[in-house]
């Protein structure tokens, strides 16, 4: 409809009011607020207000908003649908005061809920009346537990069955009780008019008898349908009624809705309820109660678990960088690999799956994308482990909150009886991010020292999201509470202070929490995490104790030269010949290792450890392997004599070429591995005789594989303020082009403007932000130059979307074809 001119004057020019006209009359700020609440409406940006209205009233879009309403908001909406039905005999819609009276809720709560429905465009204003969007009548088939109006029920009945009902009510044509029905009305209209009169309805209830009242009471608060055998064939003569149900059918107090189903008409139910719409109006959420573990216990428990999560993810990815697990053919992580990871991290399999899934959601882990793929850390992991502990935790926690995957479901069976693997298919739940945010918000709303009981949390969430309740939702809530505890968002069942801060800060800015310079959540957590240490305690039994977290450099070097023996409040490392040789293979020298330990040990370096490092270094690399098929070279002939006489080396087929050289008919990798088993510890050498250390380099996944690992199952993200403003401007421009008769504007005289590319982009972005028109030069596909007057809406993806005043239409311009931009003079005609 092209009624924008009338909308500007506040009227519709005599035409019936429409939802489209109401949307068109909303302010830019109100439309921007709508896009923030319903980002799916601008994904992609609609062409005009008409397209926006169609999208806003589409069934999937409305269902998405309904699922986010709390119980009271849903009750207000159902009240509007129930009382605003034009099949009740009045005009469509209902006055605000009538709904408020029927609900009996506090005025401030009612006004807030109604404002939310208007902002979400589920309800619109038609003068003094409020009207829900039309599709709600199909979605909410029994609003407030009420059945259809009498006119709708009777309209589906054969006309010959209605005359006896009208006679039984005394609603005959021309009778006093039929005066409310229009002249010439049929029996359905006369019956509806008669029962709309409270006095006539009371008389009908009296005629039905007291024994019929229990039947009505069973249907009174919903559901409004009941099963009655042969309901459609029962007689409607009051004099022939043999049972209470027959009398109710004969008086129109019950109406057959199907062969064996009867329905309680909406007018009858509202009368019996005394005008009330709900048995209980729940304007406020239920209170949260639970145990009081004490703030100190909550903080220490949650901080300890947060530290465990950070350390476990780092240790897991470092292990997988050296020995990556394979990707299953169906995708995911094998059960054996998950169990091994759990054993190495000293956690259960659910926690191991959670840490792996969180790392993947944070972009730290991905499959390398090859046919026989492996799970490898991404290059982002190297940057992550250099960040502060609180930033590392924030990245993991926020990634988990926004991920649609549920790690706790790993190992469970799907509908076909197959096990769901970690990092594989079957763990995606579209609603998981919203459930986690709801649970976090619910926990954060509890008093500071209260650990809410599970039943209390479930009751609060049932009020917050009434349409989402069910076994699947309960499963997600249980999984969220468990995973939140494992990540350190809660301690002893109560939310940690940084979890409360996270709930407030998540959507305060578009930038992820871990990338912000300063966050309250990060500061609160940092105050509770132990400071990284630069000292260890090296003991005489070839162990080193780290009494807390180590600085990254020391942690990496110690993990290279020793094996972790136990973790907990302190980490115990054990030195062995194998671990020292691993450090030597990675290029560390004996003096380097000794100096490192002396520099960071708070105790004197024990003599046995010095001997161990020295002995391993002396044996390391005395034999050198090259390529003949392969050869060995050693500056000490006695060692080659020993090897040549070693019966265990007979399979290597060795033969002497020179006093310091032995050749082998096996390949170099085979020779290297076999001599390692025999305890000779050789190193490889290049063709020029230089040593090639064989320490494994840290493996990383291809960045392209990491970039494609994201999931696309979550809902569209809310656009930021700039995008919302651009979307409003684009919709307005498109609507202006679609609804207003416009004349093309002549371009300014002279050659089209020219400017550098960077200046062009800057000028267009500034014009889009400020909402002003500019003059551009543009080359078409054939290279012809033209001048255009445009009002930029947005600059994105190499294209300018703008209203072209010279063509009176919205166009997309390729930025690389724009030759330049110039401001228009204030005297330039506007084009209207």
C-alpha cells in the first residue's frame, strides 16, 4: 500500500488501518530498536517497509520472538489475542484498559510488558485499540486456555442443527432476546448475540442444570476441548436432551468441534471465569532460594576451577601439537583419544570433551582438513597462551557461551543408537547459546551468597521461557549448570563475581570480552588467580616442583626437559634420560639446560641432575646418520667397533667403509629408529656434515581450515548501532522509492568528480553515517561515465547501497567503479 503520505499526517485517508502503515509511521529510533530485538528482520535488509512488514509477520519470525517471551509477556499477548478477536462481534483489537482490568496485574509491570510487545512489533496500535499481528491467531489457537468464539464454532455447523438451539434459547427472529442481532441474521448470529448477553447466558446455565456445571468446569481453564463420543450426531432439541452434555449442546454452551470433540465457546468461558483470563497472573518471576556456601568458598572454588580450565586447555593442545589424534571418518574425536586425554589431564571424559569443544569454539583447535585429518592447534593458540590468564579464560568462557554445541552430550546415544563423539556430529543444539545466557542471567540474579537450588533455577527458567519447556530444554539446563561449574563460572553452585559481571558486559559492546582493553569480569578474576611464578624447587630425586602457575617461557622449557608427574595445587615434573634427550633433540644444549634450571631454581641444583644432563649430552649425537642408503659416522672408532660387534644390530646389515664410517643397507629413518632402541642415540646430519636435530616442531593447523571450522547454527547476531542505523536508512530509502512519485534530479554541470580511492571510501562512509546526499562520478560496465546524486545507506563488501536521486530508485554501486565523491551545495534540489 502506498499510504505513507497519509501516515505522515497521522491518518490513512479513509482506508482501513494496516500494520504496514503503522510500521511506516514508527520513528527511526523505534525501527532501530526493532532491528536490535529481531535481527532476523534485517538479514538481509528488506527492500522497503512493505517487505519489512511481510517479514515481521511471517510465521517463523513470529515464532522466534514468541519463544523469547517470559510468562507474563506471553499472558499479556494471549490476552490481546483472546479479547481482540473480531469474531467476538466487535471491531478488531481491544482497548488497553480492558486488558489491564482483565489481567489485574500491577500497572508498571503491565506497561513494561506491553511496551516490549509494541517494540517487538507483535502488537500494533490502531487508534485507541491494540491489535496483535494476524498470524498470532493461527499460532495461539487457545489463547489463555480459551476456545474459539461462538461465531467461529457455529459457522462450521450445518444450518439445520442451529435452529433448535436458537429456539431453545428463545432467540427466535423478532423476539426480544434477539434484538442484539442484526436484522435478517441467521441462527448462528442470533445464538451468538443471545449468549453475549450476560443475563441470557445465566438463564441458559440455569436451564442446563447444576449437574452440567462440572462438565463446564473441566474445560473452563483449558484445554477448552473435550472428547464426547458421537458429539456431532447428538440432537440439539432441548426437550429431548437426556444428559447434562446433551443439554449443554442444545443450549449452545458446548459446540461440537469434530466428530467426537466438543469445545467450550470463548464467551461462555469468559463469563464463567468472572472476566478473569488466567487462574494466576504471574507478573513477577519466582524467587530463587538455596544454600549459602559463603562468598569466600564460592570465589576460591570457582577461581580454582577457572585456573584448571585454562591449564587443561593449554596442556591438551600442547600434547596434541606433538601427537595429534586423528579425525574419525564420520568426523569427531575417537573414544580412545578422548579417554587418553581425560587420563592425561586427570579429569573425567565430560570435562575433557568440554575443554576440547571450548578450544575449538574459541578458534584454538581445528581439523587440518586433509583426507586422513588430525586435530591440531591453530596459529591462534600461540597468541592465546601468551595472553594473561584472565584474557585466556574470557576467550574460552565467551566462546562456550555462544557456541551451539553441547559437550556434555558426547558419549550419549542418538535416535539411531549411535554414540555421539566429541568434536563430531550430534552435539549441536540451536537453542544452546540462548539457554546458557538465560541460565547465567538467572544465576546472576540470585543474592550474592546464595547457591540456587536446581528446582528453583528450573522454576525461574520456566517463567522466563515458558514456550521452550520440555525434556530437551531440561537437558540443556542440566548440561549448562555442569559445564559452567567445570569452566569456573560457578563455585559450590553459586555464581562467581566474574560470572555476574560477564552477564552484564557481554552485549554492552560489539567487541568480544577477551579483546577489550578492560573488563570488570577480567579484573575480578585476575584478583583471584595466582600470579605466574618464575621459580621452581629442584629436588634431589630428579623432580622439580612448581608451587603455582609458571610464566609461559619457563612452563614451555620445563615441559620440554621434564615430564609432568602430578598436578594439583602444585605441579611435579620428573627429569629422565628420555626427557633430557627430548630437549637436546629440540636444540637445547647441556649448558643451556643447566643454566635455565640454575636461574629459576630456588634451591641449589642437585648433583645427580647435573650428572644426568651431562651423561645424556655426551651420548647424544656421537653417531651421525647420513644417506648412502644410509651411513654412520663417528669421530671415535671404538664406538663403531662396539656397534659392528653388537649382535642386536645384525638386521641393519652394517659394513665398514672407513675407521670412522659404517654404511647400512637400510634407510635412514629405519636406522635412526633402530639405533635409538639399542641406546646409541644418534643424530642426523646433512650432506654438508652439519647436524640436523630431529626434535618435532610444533605443528599447527592450516589457517584456512581454522577459518572454516565455525558453526552456522546460531541465530543471527544483533547488528551494532551503526548497522542498525544503515538498515533503517536503506529501508526508508527503498520505501520512499516504492511509495512516492518522484522525478529524477539533474546532475550538477561539469565533469564528474574525481578523488583518491581512500578518500572516496571515507567520504561515502561519512555520508552514510550522517545521512546526507553526495555527488558521485560512476563508470558503468561499458566504461561510460555518469554523474549521480545519491544518499548512501551503507558501504559493505565492496559495494555502496544508496538511494539514487537521479534515477529515483535504490541501487548498489561497485565501489571500484566510483571515480570520485563531492559534497552537494546547500542549494542543490532535494528531488522531492
